[in-house]
C-alpha cells in the first residue's frame, strides 16, 4: 500500500466514527494545552520577576541590616535578625569606595498625609537626591529631593502619581503645603506613573529627606542602603569594598547582608526555572492519560473492524501493512489533537496576557516542542499494541466474525 493510500485509508477510518475520533482529539488537545498554558504561567512568572528586579536599577548592590547565616541570598533573607542598625554615617562612609558611583540611604515608615481637607495613609520613604538616578525613576512634574546635608534636609516632599490624583485631582500639586504626620512640607515634585511592581509601588509613595523621615518616625536607623556600582564589571569590587567598610565601622564584625542584583536575579531564575519544569511535568501526565485513552479506543476499534481486517488480509494485505494502517490512524489523531491543543494553549496564554497586561505569559519554545513531541510519541507508543493485535489476526477467523 502506497503512503498516500495509507494516509487516506487511515483518515477515512478515523473520520468514520466522529465520536471516537473527537474523544481522542479532545484528550490529546487537553494535555498539550495544559503543557502550553502552565509553562507560559511558570516562564511568565520568571520573566516578570526578572524584569521587576531589573527595573530597580542597574549595577545595584543592596545592604540590609542583619547577617544572613546561609552564605547566599534567598527571598527570606530580606527579613533578618538585626544585631546592629544601619545609620546615615554608614551610608556616607560607603561613598568613599572607589567602585561605588551612588549611595542612597532608605528609611521607610507609614504615616498620614492630608491636603485640601483630604486624608489618606501613605508609605513614606526617606532618602536623598541620588535615589531617583539610582532607581532610574522618571519625574512627571517638578524635581526630586534637593541635594545637600543628609542630616538637615529641607521640608519638602515628592509624591507618587496616585497620591497626587487622590489629594489634588485636577488642581496643581507643585508648591502646595501638605501635612505628613505632624510635619508640614511643600511638594516639589510628582513622580511619573509606574504601576504596581515587586518593589514599593511608587505611585502611592511619598519621598522626603532621610533626616526628616527619621525625625517623623523617631528613629535613627535605615531600612536599607541602595548602592550603584560604576559598571557591571565593578559590582564584585564594590561588594568587597562595601563589606570591608562596614566591618571596619562595626568593630570588625560583618553584621549586615550585602547582596547584588545579579545574585538576586540568578537565584530567582533558578527557582522559577525549576518551577516551570515542575508544572510542565505535571501537565505532561495528562498526555500519558491521553495515550492510554488512545490505546483503549484503538483496541475497541480493532474489535469493531475485525471483518474489515480479515477482508484486507484476504485481498493480500500483509501483517506489516495492517499494522501501518492502525499506527497511521493513531498518529493522525494524536497529531490533530496536538495541533488543536497548541492553538488552545496559545489562546489561553493570550487571555492571561489580556487580563494581566504586565504579565508576560508566553510559552517557552522548548515547552511547545516538548508538548507536541510528547503527544506524537505517546500516540505512537500506545498505538503499537492495537496495531500489533490487528496485524496478528487470522484472516479466516476475522472474516467469519464479520
């Protein structure tokens, strides 16, 4: 039997029972769609987190109070047991490091902001003029905090886009006096809208000089110190210099955690890549279930087409030819299910991106190829037994059961 005849015969046999063919295609398509959608979610989460940490700025080194005992960075390291507080003096000392381009201390707390009879709670971040350049933040109006003595900041504030809209609406915000806690400050700038991310939502933030923030919260400690190295090639040198300066200032004890942006990204990349592989493996189980369904349905098909098999053998068809017919039918059904599942998976990922525009839910190429390949291999493997049973039938007995 020629290949074209073989494919035509297998196609006619598959479409001869629409319910059976539909069940096979549905089962296989669900398996492939599951692989595509779940890997899109897993890889999308990896890309989203990597993009968010990259948006913090470039060439970043972060100093956190408290010493991590693991020797590396993990998401839980951000909360540590503080043995010695970070201070403004510590931050200023780090400016002496040759590999350091910018240093921005950060003191954080919550307070109430009121203006024009409106009141809301906000997250107040105390920092310096270098923070906006270090974080590569954009201004919508005005300017960021003025440079000057870190211990004697002006009574001024920079507000996020959402805070500006809620307090002032269509009225101008620049130059207005507002009350933050028990302090009156003048608004000198409005940040450009950035939206929600993994870091602090700048749209709902209020920035004030670090000394003013510490005075508001009656504290002389820092939440963390943000540092920018001169370049990617100097990040390791900057980390080493920062570590040495902190040890000298803290009586020879390294009681802080110094992490680099690359270390954070590498850790999350490993974790989320493993997560993507895990969910892909779970989704692949549905392909195995679909393969079992292929085998069962094809076995039923062999039993129902006993007379047809006997007639083909009586007309001269060989056992290998009969086997090829049933294997081709299984491959055609599996391939159709794989293509349908691939399209459904892409549509599902597109729906996720439509609902969450900032989430890059794109399936990785390897997952698509693995899903399609697994579907075909599964269909072939589980189609072997029915095909072999059909090929081994005795033509006389098969015809007698017709």
